[in-house]
C-alpha cells in the first residue's frame, strides 16, 4: 500500500545522492584550486577598479 510507495520514493531519493557525491568527489580538487587562485587574485587587488 502506501508504505511501499513511500519506501520506493525514499530509495529513489537516496539513489539520486550517488551521482551528486561522485560529482563532489571528482570536482573537489578543481574547486580547491580555483578558490585558492581566486583568493590570491583578490589579495593582490586584481579586482579593484
């Protein structure tokens, strides 16, 4: 009945997290590098007009 439908919905919601976690892991190095680069440019005043 309704419990089965909710269980299936919960399972599919949990399965949607898997590609997101893979993406986070694969992009974590890129994000760290770009953040470090941005902070260095900000500190050097490259964004001041």
